[in-house]
């Protein structure tokens, strides 16, 4: 008896029906099936976000079918068989069945097919090689996708080494899927193949490595997967000089224990080298955005020592000096490195202060300094900094008159 998902709301939604109706008008019944993530997630009781469709129609036929039905067709990857349909503002990725003709570990030359089993054999994992008809009937060409999905087994389709040689980023995909969907012991054959092929990750495009890594780190509890990455040498390959797992594991425990929102980039910071220079180099290798790189570097700074015993006054100085985000990042990383549960209330207090206290603006400007008699030039900035230091030392005193009096005293004490 065939396994069935039943009829799910996303399957019978008007936009979904419009796309399937358009394809079937061109290719007949069952020319198109749901595939991959939507089928896997529905089978495993997970939310379904994106809906991908596999079809026996060629990309040209898909485009013709969509256009005839008044739907938008976007050739997002037509050379590899993918057309994106847009129905009622929602995208559907539609890909023609295919087989690999030639692969080099990075890209593939494909030939289109009408054979569902042939298409399944080129996919990465058995739980991703599942198809479902519009009535919910599941098709499992590998024969083990349904069982593996229900059991949380991440198993390569066919020979793991062959699948990895087709695209070495599948090594990271294995650990990502294990972090998100895996249960129990990881597949031994897969781990062996990942370890054997790890060096090939060194010349993969940095932006693709970082994309996979950040998706992995977004899992609720990626710790088991990261431990396996460390054990197989994959972690050191993609993050050479990283500081290991202790701080990372502490950070994940803090986030999950306090119900903080998962922060993949901060989790990455916990894995980066301990110093700002090393972190900057790692960020460049991963081709992270400037904003991501800058946040990581700021989080790793040592110019302000963060401890659980910082007073509220010291904490406010830290927020003012670093900014709220960098201060919070450093507090969380420092807490993650501190394995004493007795200090948890102090760490929570620091985070709360950083989130609730907004630094006031410094009440003086360069124009105030000039009015105090300081000639225009470098001396203006020097005087302003000295008065600002006094203002910070007095815990951001809300008294502009006192600040002006201090400015006059500093100005009078300087020789121009």
C-alpha cells in the first residue's frame, strides 16, 4: 500500500492548484509532482515553506504552459531545467526530471529525462528523493526515503563517495541535514565519505561554504553535527585556526535555555579564531558580507574586558563604547566561555541592561568648544574628547551646564 500525506492545505491552496492545473493542461495527469523539502517536511511533521515541483515537461514546455495559463514564468535556471512559476505572488520552483551527464565536483552537465527513478538517483539524500502526487500519494523511487525520513536517518542516495564527488558541498549538506533532521547515530558510510573528501572543500567558493554553514548553525541544536564535523576534520578544513567547540556549545546552551532567538552569525563567531585578525581573515575566506564581517570582528574584540561582575556603571560604559549589538555579542560569548552556573544571574543582568539602556547623546559639539575660546583646528577634537571622557566618568551626567563648565576649565588649562 502506498504511503500518503493526505491532502494538506499547501497542496490545495489556490496558487498551488493554478500551477499544477497549468502543467497538467500541457502534459497530462501526473506530469508534475511535489518533490524534496515539502514532501520531506510534511512526512516528518515539519512546517512546509517552499514548494518545489518536478515535471516530465521540458523547460520550454513549462514556460509555454505557465504563459498559456496567465502565470509568470521566470527562467531562474533553465539550462539545468528550472523555471520559477509565480502564482498569486507566490514562487514555485519547477524542475524538469534530469540525469547527470558529467560532473566535476562543482557543477553538472545534465540531460532532461521523463524517468522519475532516474531523477531520484541524482539527488543527495534518500529523504530528499521523495515525490508526491497532488492527491498526497508518496512515490519513493529509492525504496528507503520514507523509512529514512520517519527515522531521521540522513543517508546518501546510492554510494556516498559518488554523490559527494558530484558536488563536494554535499559534505556540508550532510551535516546540515543531520543538524536539522537527524536522529540517533549518524550514518557510518556517509561519515567515512565526508572525511575522505573534506580536503576538496578548501577550493569551494567561500560564499557557498558560508551559506551552507550558516544554514547548519540555524538549527535548534547543531551541537551533535558540529561534534561530528570536528571528529571528521571537516570543521578544521573550513575554519582553520578556529577555537574549538567549548564556547560554541556554551552559547547554544544559553540560547536554548533562555529561549533566546537562534543567532547563526554569533554561533559562527564562537567557532572563529579567538583574535580579531584571525576572525577577519576567516570572514574573508568565507566571503561574508561587510556587515557580517564587521559584526564578527567587533564581537571578538579584547579592548573591553567583559566579566559577570561588571557594575551597572561599567556596563553602561561598555554599551556606549561598543554599541548595543557588539556589547550584547561580547557578553554572550563571555558567558558561553564561563561554565559556572552560579554566575548566570549576573550575565542575564548584563544582557538585560544592554537591551534596555539607550546611551544618551554627548551634550557638546565642536561649536561649543570654539565658543569656549579654543581656536579651530586639531585642538577642538582633543578638548572635546577630554570633556567626553569626564562625562563618561560621571556616568553620562544629564547636566549640560556642568559639561559646559568642565569645557571652560579644560579650555583655560590648555595652551594654544
